[in-house]
C-alpha cells in the first residue's frame, strides 16, 4: 500500500465521525445526552421519535465511539463517551452559525431575538449566586434536572412557569437556563416571566457548558 492509499485510509476514518453527525436527529440526541444518561425509551420520548428510529440513530453514534452504553435488565442506557463529544458538537454549531446565513435565520425563527433577553455569562452568574442577588431556575425536564443542575437552582420546567409564579420572588433577578445556547426552553420561560412583570434573563448557554467550564454541579 502506497502513501497516498494510507493517507486516504486515515482520512476515511476521520470522515466516519462527520458521517455519524450528518443527521439532525443524531445531533438532537447528543443535545439530550449532554444533560445526562438516558434510556432508549426516555430518549425517544424526549425527542418525539419512534423507538425503532431512536435505537437505530443511537447505534450509529455508538459505532463511532461517541456514546457508551450500559444494560439494566432489558433496558439499554446511553451516555456520551466524554464531555469532549458535546464540546465538539457545540463548536460545530457555532461555526455553522457564523458561516451559514441560513443557520442564523433558522435560529432566529426558532429562538427569537435573544439580545433583548440580556444573557448572563457563566462567571457573572457565579458571582450573582454568591451574593444572593439572583434566583436561578432550571427549565429543563425534571429528569435532566435530577441528573445534574446548577447548585441552588429551582426545577421549574418551562411549561410549568406560568403556574408556579408563587415560588419566585419579585424583588430578585430570575435567571433561567436549559440545555444550551440553541435550546428554546429558557428564552420561552424568560419571555413568559417578563410578561408577568419579573426581571428575568437567560444564561448565555446551558448546563453542559457550565459543567465543562469546571463550575459546580449538584445532582
């Protein structure tokens, strides 16, 4: 085998990763798994997919080493092989957003214009938590909150915000976070809270980025 063939063989292996990620459903599954380990059944429910389709997409990701599994009886649980998987996918998303006008347009249509939501940086939120000037709410599903959350955060899933206002003090700033910068749950929650007269803002990204930055996580 010549050098050209060896090089092609190497780059073909690199390309396997790109092929595994070249599917929107698989990217969405990685977003959910970045929140914590989940069973195939839970992932299908979270993403609104058929069980058979979910299993097939997970197997593709697992075949490239992006996911790990464990079995509990007849149930199979998946998790990211390590935090670098999510970091890589998020870097790809940010690059896509800066390179493709269609991404920016699609993000704005899905998330709305988040500049008016005054996103709070991770270091600033850490400071605000220390001084007690903020109440943090985790608006992800309860299972994701249980797997890991910012210490002191309240679990108020985004579809329950309007019915649980009594738990939120009006004299403090409310900061909501969810799965990441391209997750709609926190922006939706903040807009609802502002409609009820609260001083509410979003975190600049989500729990995975907070954890990957070495900031404390409770579970």
